[in-house]
C-alpha cells in the first residue's frame, strides 16, 4: 500500500512539473510527444535519484499491466464494424499495405541483425525480432491531428494517415500476441498436458472473447454515462474488465495488450454503449499513457553492453522500414489523387503502445534481453517524438501549400474523435 501511494504521489508531482515545463511549449509549437515523461521516469528511477526504487518498480508491475491493457482496449474500440464498412476500400488497402510492408521490412532486417551479427539461436532471434518489428511498425496520428487542428489544413491524405496509424497498431499488437503464444514461456501444472503453440494462441483469443462477452452484460443502456452514477458504473465495469483480462493474460504469460484489443473490439461492436465506452477510454488515454512512460523510464536499465549497438541500429531500421512501407503504399496502392512518396513522414510518431509492448515483453520474457528491448523502444520514442511534429507539418503543408495557415490560438486542439 505504501509503495502504491508513493508511486501515485511521484506520478502526480511529475505530471505537474511536466505540465509546467512542456505543455506550454506544446501549445505553441505543436509538440505532442511524451519524451519528457520518459526522461522524468529515468530521473525518478533507481538509476538516478532513487525516489522510485527497484523494489517499488517491481511491485507496480500489476498496475503497469493494467495501463498496457487499457491502451489495448482503446485500440480495439476504434475498429467498430459499421464505421469500417463506410471507409473507402482504397484507404483500407493503403493502410494495410503500409503496415504489412513496414512490418516485413523491419522483421527481415532484425532477423539478420540478431542472427548474423549478434549470433543468437533462431528461436531467440524470432521472438526478439518480431517484438521489435512490431514496435517499429507502430505509429501515432497525434502529430498529424494536432497540426491539422491548429493550422486548419485539410489535405485529402489526412484520413488515410489516421486510419494507417490504427492499422499499424493492429498489425503490431496481433504479431506480438501471436509470437508470445507460439514461443510460449512458462510451465503448466503437473499432470496437465502442455498446450501446443496453436492452442496457446486460441487460449489468448478465448480470454479476450470471454471477457468481452462477460462484461458486455455490465454495460448500461446508451446514454447512461451522461449521468454521474452511469459514468461511475461504466468506469468500474471497464476497469474490472481490463483487470480480469490483463490478470488472466499476465498469469498465463501472454499479452494483455492483445487480449484487451479483442475485449475492446467486442465491447465497441455489441450493445448500445459503444459511444460512452469510447469517450471514457479517450478521456483517460493520456494520463494512462504518461504514467506508463514514467514507469518505463524508471524501470530502464542499459542491460548488456555487448548488445547496446542494437538500440541505435533499431532506430535506423525503423526509419528505413517506415519509409519503405510508406513509399510502397503511397506510390503503388494509394488512389491516383493521393499518391505521394512521403507518406511515412506523417507516421513517424511512436505512440504509447510501443512502450506497452516493451514493458509487457519484459514481464513475459525476463530471460531474453528485456532491457535491450526496452532501451531500443525508449530511444526510439525519445528521437521520433521530437521530430514527428515537424515532419508531419512539413508533409501536410507540402500537399496543401495554399491551405496551410498559421496556428489559430483561439481554436482549441481536438480532444479526439469517436468512431
């Protein structure tokens, strides 16, 4: 209990400091990243000040799993089938082409890096390469949304970028969840047959489906969240669903992000409370994301010196794979009126799910270079979140040079869209 209260106090103080130092700059320059919170976590962690000790960080693992599951559920809530059915097929094809091409390009480079440069065995190579390839595929539409809202640019490519960021996350989370199931780590009870890789994948899927069906019954009718009691009831129901799903996945050494992705998909496509669910998840996304960044920074450790070269190599691989996937989709799959070779410039932001995957990997595979994966991820966040806003602004401005205008201070930034 004392550990939890200490951690909450540290997060509250850190959030206020970061707000004072960075959010005013964000309002002026459009910076929407979270690199400062990673640095704040490092400063608060055992490696620097020690305000959050190693034991405290370890004790907060269930809370971090809950935060990762919350982001996974938010991702699943975006994929509401009636909304997806209205999207142009060309937009969907462009998004999937970019996501798959980026993932495969990053995976090929990482497989070669771990196998032929680091000299590791194939099972270890596959697990680490798929995990980092999933993180490399992830992108966030935050920088694009912020610039579009501030500068009032309405480029036709904007909805494609927003959809592509969601598909990137979908491909990444599914790939990560499957690799943890196929190369499952852990033992079953004595006398119980060890499930096969396919059975572990089905078990992971079943946990999400069962949680979604179960907690669908606790959601109230549409509009109940507008009342104080309805909002509290909805929050408790969602928190309970994420706790159960994340706890089951964590106990089985599977991915709570993947499980809660399925859970969010089911809840957003069943019943009449999907709008209330999405609004609540959007309202809590940023605090959850920032808390996750702080604790990831506090848990950071450089790891093995022999493999530290992989972290900067990963940044270069992500950049190359991002531009490869963006060029392939932007020039050969996108509709003629939207074709552009620079699609990747609007998708450089990393986003919070990458940090969630790295933290989840450290929980499930503590035997297989977890510090290296976290180091590579945090380095990528620190670098790409800084340049993402500028590159997104330059990309959108180049498409609509006459429509680009100076930021309007009277116009607030959009809080998020509800599918």
